[in-house]
């Protein structure tokens, strides 16, 4: 097998790649649905209906997409510089914990600030918590040459245990009757709902705003150029005078901050407090979203809505049909692999001989 | 505190626990080592362990023998390894992303298949696992199952293949300098994919140890980061099988110790702090050895014929 570079990637090819990948994914997942003994067409119809078929479905999908946009951005920003941040899950929890620490724990006694200022402080604390959590492995990478993949993965477990410790200890909600959940955020810090009688909240606008900001920063600033240069070829970037270690550290801070904000926005927009199951793997799903989006921050928004729709739709489908909800995870994983291959096929001819 | 430590170390049960905890790590670490020695990172390990744990257990639950279960887990692992091999070797996709994709795919398939096979169970069904080898008569080893012996025997076997056979020389060469290997008439693609499949088979067996020996049923999140720890252990071991065994035992020693200390009154620390210890130690070990680690030269570098 041999790869031959195509001269230029035609726009048609670039657009066809995700379409072919999604079609392939649906075909593979159909085998799994058939295996469970359910009618394929009806199952897909139920997933689509549950994810995108009604006003309620859309509202649930957009609510689910909100944290996914942010973890998707966390991966897209870092992967662009070839900094493999697999720790968005932990950074999200760190952000959620920091948000409650600032905006709930002190109940007005510790931080007697006006709500608007407290809101800013809360998001800043969450971004900082996530950013610093990613800065550590980035520092270990640039300074000691430690591969960041393993360290960020291991940090996820450490953070979750830390969250569990906090929920048992200093941040425990005394009124939760033994449920492991944190004290609640102050009411005036909760994000307003965008649409009445749904769960869609202002966090969605923050997430989309950050996506636009990242897109602009990547395209139109010196920093964005340096990030892309470091990702394309760190040695050449260093030779051209790009401060590689500093760029990687800044990328780490930005990437971790995005995931940390995701945690704060979940708390302020949806849950109101931290629990150990507030994220069903949003951090890991963010990686898939970033890859589906081709690491483009605006693409992340679209990919997050697609993936959120599949997750929400599969939940609602499994209540009606006898297909386990894990079909959503199968679809997402196959979509990732299919997208990788499709993107490759758009850039290269794959010759078998 | 010191007395508690001394009595712990004098207790045969403690050392039995160390060996038991180390066994899946030995399989997994040797598996990762086989992949990385030919130049390919395999982050699929976490999911492959889940899949191996599931298929091995399912086979035994369906009436197959225990060793057949182990074989089924190995074949499962090899198949996922083959997929990872094709994606990363001839297609030269990002080894990080492909590996994570394999982990997500294998985990999703295992959980989906579990739910399809057992739609309405509240408590997971159990099987009869491997028995302890009490006939052995050696204190600590007699408390182990035969899979632990296999794991220990695997280490010198892999070391012998890697350092004493022409195949091992070819494998190491492909991981250090694939162009030179190609020049010798060796097939870089075949050697890499073959070694990844073999290593992934061992990862499947590592998972099967959990369901066929350590516990008697399959449940969600049972692998719980053990795969990632194996990836860290290989760096710690400097890509050498003997040191990998030592690393796995050392890690298991600390893990068994924290389990004991958690139960004793030795610390007023919350139990979560003890549970963090293995992960923290893994990171510290990585930082300590990273500077002088001698990576296989072609690790994470895809090979394309005729390209420099």
C-alpha cells in the first residue's frame, strides 16, 4: 500500500470527505442495530427524531452540545499545535469545582461581591483551574520531555478522585442527604435560559462566542500563526524564531481554560452544583468532535451539535426500541475512525500497489 | 506506623496481592512494549483490555473452557490491533488519535455487546474462574492462578525473542531504523503490523485476567485506567521486558500498600487520597526517567517507502 499526495485538495473533495465518513458510519452502525434484532430504519428514525425531530429535541441537543463545543475547542486548539491534550475531562471537572468554590461555597461571606463581578470571578477561576491543570503536563513536556498524552490521561483519574474527596469533605452539600454532591451555586449566578420551558441556556452563546474568537485568533493573529507553525513543524518553527516552548505553554493554558469553562458553564447553566457524574465523558467526546471538525473551531460547533444530537437521540430511542443506548458510543467512535481515513483519502491517493 | 508497615511486609497475603495486581499490568506492559519497539504507540490498550475482558468472559459464560476464553480474548485483541496497525502503518494516520479511536470503539462495542447479550440483568452474571494453584506448595505463588505464571514466563520469552533471535533483531531494527531494515529486504509494514497485533493480543489477555481470574464477572469501568498505566510503565522500563516486569511489580507493591494503609488507621487521610497514589506515582516516575529515556528511534514516525 502506498500513499501518493494529491496536488491540491479540491473543495468538492474536502466537502465530500465528511459526508462519505458519516455514510460509512451509519452503514457500520446499522450492522450493530441489526445484531440487536431491531429494525434499522425505524431505529435511525427514532434517533433522528429524538435528536432533531422537535422543538424539545433541538433544545435538548443544544443543551448537550454546549459543554461539547468547549471540550471540542480544547482539543482543536491543542491538537493544532500537536499538543495532545487528552485531559479535557479532568479540566472540565476542575473548572466546575473552581466555579462552585467561588460562586457557592462562601455563600456571600467570603466573597461579598456584586453578582456581576462574582460571575466574572467565577468564570475566571474556572478557566484558570482548567488552564493550570493543562499547563503542568505541557511544562513537563517542554522541560523534561514527558509525553503529555499519558500524563493528561492519568491526571483525569487524579482530578476525579480529588472531586470525590471534595464532595465528601469541604464542599459537601449538607442538605443532600448523603448524596455526593457539592453545595449549590448562588442563585443569582445561574445563567439565564435562552428559550422558555427548555434547558437551553446562555452558556451556548458563550461557547459559540469562544469558537468564533478561537477561529479568528488562529487565522488572523501572530499567535495563531505561531501555533500553526509549531504544529506543522516544531524544528522549522524554532529556526524561524518562534518561541516553541512558550507557544506550547500558552496553547495549553488556552486549551485547558476552554475545558474548564465548559465545567463552569455546565454548573451555572444546567446542574447548579457539582456531582461525580455530571460529565458522561464530555472530555473524550470533545476529541472526536475536534477531529470531525478537522480542528477548525467553527467546524467544532457543527460537529458538537451533530454528536450531541446522536447522543440525545440514542437516549430517547433506547426507551422505545430494544437497542442499547451504547449505540451512540459506537456511532461516535466509528465516525472518528471513518473521518480520519476519509480526510486522508481527500489528501492522498491510496494505491494498493 | 512503622510497626504496621513491618507486619504488612512480613505477611504472605500482602505479597500475594502484589503478584495479583501486577499480573494484568505485566501482560499489558509487554503488549505495549511489543508495539512501541516497532515504532508504534498503541493507546488502544485501554479499550482492548475492556474488549478482551468481555469476550473472554462471554466465551466462558457460554460454556467454553477457561483457556479457550483466554484465547478468545487474545484473538479479540489481535483483531483490534490489526485495525490499529492498518490505520497507523500503511495509512500513516496519527498514532495518538487512531489509538484513542480504537479505545473508544473497542469500549463501545464491548458495552453494547454486553447490553445486547444481557438486556435485563441487574447483577452481572458470574462464572467459575481459574482456581488458585494450592498444589504448588510455594507460599505466595500458591495463592495465584495459572495466568500469573504465564505472565511471569512471558517476560523471559519476549526478551529472548527480542534479543536472541533474527526475528527480534528485525523487529528492533524496524523500530529504530526502518529504512535500513527495508534495505536488508525486510518488510517494515508486515513486521510492524504483526508486532502490533501480537502486542494487542496480550492486551486482550490482560483484560481477560480481570474477568477470568481476579473477578468472576464483567462490569463497566472495570479496567479503570490500568491500560494507561501500562503505557507509562513501558517508558519507566526503558522499553526493556525485564525492567517492565520490575516496574509492574513495583507499581503493584505501592498499589497493594495503599490498599492496606487505606484500611488501617495509619493515616487520617480520606480514602481518595490513597487511591490517587498509584496515578501520582506513575506521573512522577515518568518525569524522573523522561530525561534519560532512550526511545526507540522511530517511535511515532510513520515509514513511507522512498521518503526520508
